[in-house]
């Protein structure tokens, strides 16, 4: 199957580490695609600064700036459409997507979660809380999940997973660091497989 260039938009609340890796992969030619826009709910987000430095359209859209959650949802959808986005990537985006954006990009919104869903997902399962729960449960393996986004936290269909071992003596910090280091390259690899037609998303 011939490669299909991915027209990608990003939502990020803070640094957007996976977004940065994906943009770098596009720039190097390792990923067949284009970075169309970066949107953040945080006006001071380093992700927006990164986008501007790379010449990528950057927008701050939040419920406060747009005049409410519904207005922000429509503004996000419209900005993504105007940028020609076909795939939407969440890179540490800490807000729930609204129904207008979800409808427009149904089965084209991907998120990365630092655990092996369906375990350790759902409301409140973010950041160190996930790794605390994994260690408290005595799990021998954790990992990364890339999944479709729907109206519920960490609920959409799983696209790809990678296991990361829980090592003897792991703390929340060491496990979190090891998984965080593995996330960006795994997201790039997954998008490469989608673009090449090797993975049906």
C-alpha cells in the first residue's frame, strides 16, 4: 500500500513531548506528513512557543478565552478544519474534547496513555497517579497505549501498545521517567505504520 501523508494537528497543555518528536520526524523525512497546527488551552504553553519557532500555526483556545466550553469546542474544531487537519494528536492535553471536535474527527483523534489500558485508565488516572497505582497493585509490567479518543477518559479503541517492565526497586519517579522516555518514539513509530498502511487505525 502506498504511503498516505498524514495532515496532523496537535492539542497540548504543556510541553508536548510527543508532539515535538512527531514534528522532528516529519522535518527529518522519517514520517510522511505535515504538522498543520498546534492548539493549547494554556497561553504560556511551551508547546505553543515550540510551534511558533518551527513556523507552525499556533493558537491558544480555552473556555476562558473563547467564552465557555461549548464555544471553545467550536473554536478548536474550526481552527483544525481551517488548517486542513485530518489526524488530531493529543500530546499531554489535559482537557476533555468537546462533541463538535469529536464528531468532526471521529476515529481520527489519537492519545497516548502511560499504562496498558484498559488497566489504570479513566478519570483521575494521569501523571504520577497512574504509576502509583501500578506499583501499589504489584504489577510486573506496565507500558504505553495509543488509543482513539471518544467522549470518555481513556476509553476509545486501542490502536497500539508497548510493554515496559516494572523493575525491582522501581519508584514512581523511575517508572514514570522510563515510560515517558519511551512514549515519543513509540508515537512516531505508530504514525509511521499508519502512514505506510501497515497499521489500520
